[in-house]
């Protein structure tokens, strides 16, 4: 890891960051339209990364440009979010069905039903996303985002050192993570864990910007936040899968499997959710270590 020049300004750092992030996002439109592998996932990551940096460093810019772009990014990401959720759950269920101890005919019938149900949801979301790319609103967003990245309207704070701006941003986001962890009850609910995941994701994105300036200390937070986000993401996948299983299991006559099969799959989803919770508990202890945040208090 390299360290930025001592006199590098926040404006200098973020000009490069925003040009890269906006360029990456706009380039992914064609990838999504061609339905290339993992296109939806890549677009969502690029959108969230840009939204996060616009939120975190909005205080360095005059006007409401960051907020406007964040609203438009949220709008653009909604249909693709539904497509990604359906894709993840479809893969999760089909992978588990492939190894379930049921007869071949039942496995094939149920796999077809899962494939049909969730592929339909994916297709509907894809179509909505492709229609979104044809709208005037999306065209306006492309122009606004490109113009912003080319020359953000910096205020006086942006002339300050990048090291100070990124440390302050990292302190803010990591404090929110730690506060969220401290507020968790002994047996947190699924929504409470999802909120911690959201905060960890924001801290990870901020750490990625801070790493070139602060090196290993920011890198350690980045790694911890990324792992926490990953484990809680796996937990969220099982939560969504359980919802789909309840939908399928509510009408076993229609979806062609006996209640026992659905019960086994439901139990498997619950077991995987519990395993994710246990991994998260270990990560939580690591995240709460004082040594991880010492550099933020200097």
C-alpha cells in the first residue's frame, strides 16, 4: 500500500475517485444491456459505491449535487436489486435441491418450479431495468453525473488535506458500525443484522478511499468491514430463501412436492442462517478491538 503525498488535498483525491466511480458506473450500462455474466451484481456495486462516497464527502461540495445524484442512483438501482435478489435465491435453492435426498422425479419437478418462479421474477426486473435505460431521466442522470465528475463545485473545506478528510469520514462511518454493534440485543432480529450489514458496507467503501492515504490502518478496517458485510450478506440470502420456501410450501399441490421436502429445505436455510450468525459473532469481537480504531483517534 502506498501513502499519498502529505500536501495532497481532499479535492485532488476525490476528483480522481469520482471520475473513476462515475466512469465505471456509466460503462456498465452496456454490460447490463448485453446481459453479461454478473452484470447486475457489478452495476449494483458500482451504484452503491458511488452513492456512498457522495454521501460521505458531500460536505466538501457546494449545493445539493451529491444528494440529487444519490436520489437518481437509488431510483436506477431498484429494478436491478429485485433481479439480483431473485438470481441469488434461485441459485441457492437449486444448489440445495441438487443434493437433497429425494427421488429424481420430485427433484426435477421442484427444480423446474423454482426455476420458473424465480426466473420469471428475474426477467420482469431485467425488462424494467432495460426500459429505465431508455428514459429521459436516465439520460439526464448520465449527463449530470458526468458533469459533476468532470468538475465538482468544491467549497473551501475541499482544499484541506486528504488525510484529515478521509480520517474524519472513516471515524464517522466506523463509529456508526460500532454503535450498531453495541445496540444489538443478545438475539438480534434479521432486520437488525441487515442494518449492521448496511453500515459495514458504508464503512468498507469509505475505507477503500482512505487506504491510499492511510495505508495499513485503513486496510485493516476495510478487510474487517468487507468480511462482516459478506457474512451478513450470506445470512440475508438465507432469510430471502426462507421467504420463497414459505411461498412454495403454502401450496405444495401446485408446486409439486411433499411438505417433508419443503420442511427439509426450510431447516437447511435456518441452519445456514444460524451458522452465519455464529461467524458474525466472531467477527464482531474482532471489529470491536480498540487497536483497530486507534489511528482514528489521533
